[in-house]
């Protein structure tokens, strides 16, 4: 039955003749390990195609959903981390294998007539592979891919005449966004695969037409066949390549996913992938008007010479042409390796880069932790808001930028780094905001108003120190006052009026309320809950979001610190300086309302 079916299929397709032609292909000089790179490359491309299709089933090509879909693939989908990891490291393997195949072809002289066109198809495959890497790098829409791709497109925009227009077409406008991602996705899964398959088919067809380039000692060795010797070698190396990919994926537990892309984070330590690092480093050797040498002139000249290598024999003696061709390619490869090592060493010595790298890694870990937590997850309006709405990340950033040039937080002011990476902090001129609005902060204030954590650095706010000097409240009564604020004052809803608040059951009988009113201990200055006081801020709702918000927006108001001289008042931060999200995350950070980072 099977033989009849095979005969029928052969009658319709002639597959036996095709297989016989492929397997019985003669190999001058016999099978050799140096012939394996082309087959290994083709196998790796097939692996890339299969894993790419599997990734497409769960990937969502949108600037608001791309990161979330990649997170799902990496963290939730069955074996998604493995599939994505194979695809990630496989793209790098293709670059390595292409380079090794190119060198093998060059050394064998397989670029010479009549194989010139096949060399050009091989160069096209190299450029397409780099195109795959460049377009695929952006697809996770994370910080690393976003900024590395932006560096690459900025370099491309330096091309004379067409550069700005080419950049605009690729980016989809003047800046990166959803159009950029969809265009890169279309190139990555549509245009580039089609071009790659066509070039690969033409490359293989021309190879079949002209056969292997006989080695110099071919006449001294018995000719072999593709089956079984060369096929065995090709299979061993292909399996070895896949084994190396598997080892890398397992050891790294998949491919890295950085924090969601944030166009506002201009201090991200952007670097391209290692195979583009030499071009990145090359730019550092040219400044000002000479930068075009690094962005266009030198890379273009190198590509043109690479394409002209098969024609050297037409104008130069055969031996000299071969020597120049090999010398040129080895010089290019050696130069690329040198620039890559130089870039790595420069980054290792750059303390500012290393500090930014640490912060970027912290942001990545934070984003992954938030996305994985059921309480937080990825916001429906996009992964960019994972960190933007995180009090620990964004709220802390707002605090640093807007508050810590005067205030301290946990003993530190506004931290900056000089060119050497050394950390410096601004001097403290206001209270430490660690735990502000909490029972603990208030209890510390009642115990020692002169401490640096409270009003010790604010000379104009000496009223609390004068009160403490004459206060007769015991430690237990001070505890009661702090307990009273924690139970009744700090949780005050924004819609509650002072009259409704004072009418709450149990408020007037609370020991802390009694101590607060005892012999004018606190009411001498804080006499009114519902209106302003002449010598102290109104404490109605102290520590609540509404109280802190008004304090930030209008510190000069009569119910806050309007009684102070203008020079002693805190500067106001209006809605034009702090957005609603800025305020929300800042206050939540101060109150400790966030996912506590794992230690």
C-alpha cells in the first residue's frame, strides 16, 4: 500500500529524482567540516521561522499591548519563555553563522567566476539578517529595544539627502509610536521573510548549478557525496547549534525583557545589540561635521568594497586579488571586534553609565514584579503605565525632582552624580518626609520637634519646640494623641465636613482628643478644626490625601502656613507643575501605599 502511494506521488511530482540529485551531489575532495555553515544557517533560519510563527500567535503589535503580550509569552504561556529564548538567541546565531559562512566562502575562493552572483545573494542574505535583528529588536516595545532602535535610526537619518526622508518613512512620522511598531512588525514578519526566502532559494539554486568550489587538494583525495558523509557532518553541527541555543535559553531562562518603553526617560543607557556595537563605537571617533564619516561614508565604502570583491580578478592578478580580498575582509572583521571590545571596556570604566545601568535594571525588575502581581498587573491602557502609576517608581521620582532640593527623605536629599559617578546630595532645609502623614511621623514630632526629621531645620516653625518646652503631657498622653490622629484625623474622607467629623461617635471621648484639648496644650495654637488658625496650620484631615494635596498646591493658604513670612513659606506646586498622576503617586509613596520590593 505504501509503495503504491509512493509510486503515485513520484509519478505526479518526480520527488525521487530530486532527492537522488540532492543526495548524490558530488563533493570534490570529499566531505569536510568547513562546508557545514551553510546548512547550519539554513537550519537556524527554519528554527527562526517556526518559533516566529509560534510567537505571532500571542504577540500583539501595538505600542499599548506589545510589552504586555511579550510578558504573557515569557511568563504565562506554556514554554513561551523557551520559544522566545530560542528565537532571541537564534537571531544572534544567524549573524555568527553568516559571518563564518562568508569567511569560509572567501577563503575557498567561492566568490570567483562563475559564482559572482551567488556572492551577491549571500551579501543580500547578510543584510537581510541584520535587518531581521534590527526590526525584531523593537517588537517587545521595552526600554532596551526602543532606545537601541532609536540610536540605529538616528544613525540612518545621517545618510546624505535621503536620510531624513528614509527615517521618517521607517519611523512613521517625526517620533516613535504605534506607527513605528507596526511598520517594523510588518517588515519583520512580512517583507523581510519574503525577501530572505527568495534570496535563499536563488542562492541555493546557483549553488546547485555551479556546485562546490573544488579545494586545492581535490585531485589528491577521493570525491565524496552529500549522502551520507556531508549530511552527517551538517546534521551534527546543526544539532550542536540548537544545543548551544538551548543551553543559553535554559541558563538565562529565556530572553531578557526590559521595562516598558518610556520616551520620557532620556537618561536610559541605550546600547545596540553586540553585532551593531562596533558601528556605535565608530561614531565616538568622529565629532561635529565629521560624524557623517562614521554614519555613512565608512559603512557605505565597506559595503561597496564587499560587493566588488568578485570583480577584483577582472582588474588584478589572481593571486593579488585573492590576497587583497581576504586581507580586506579579515581587516573589517578584526576592526569590528576591536571596536566592540573597545566599547565594552569603555562602558565598564564609565561610572555614570554603570549607575544608569543599575537604575535601568531596577526599573526592569520593578516592572516585571508589578506586572506579575494580581493586585497591580498591566493597566488596560498600556504597559507604559505600569511604572508611571507606580508610587515606588514614579512617586519617588516626583519626590526627588520636586521636593528633595529642600526636604530630605530617609536621611537623603536630591541625589545627583558627577561625571565620575560619585553621589552627592543637596543640603537639608526642611523636614524629612519619610513616613509623613503617618502616626509614627506625628509621634516623633510630638516627642522631639527640634529633630532634623521634623522642624529642626525649619527655624520659622519654632512653635512646636516652644510648646514641647512647656508641655505637661505624659508619654502615654502623647501616644493617645498619635492614636487619635491615626483613628480619626488621617483617614478623614475628602467629602466629610468638620461638623460631621466632630459629630463622629467616640471622637470626643477618645483619650487622645481629651489630651489634645487638655489645658490648651494643643488648642492654644490649633484652636479650630473647621477654619484657619492665626499661628498654626489647620489640622482637620491632617495626613490625608486631601490635606497633603492642598499643602502642596497652596502652602501659603490661611489654613496651612499662610501665617509665615513669604520668605519662609514653602513654594507652591500647581497643577501645571504636578499632574494628577504625579500627585497621586507622590502621596501614595509618602504613605507607603505600594508594592514593597522584594529584598
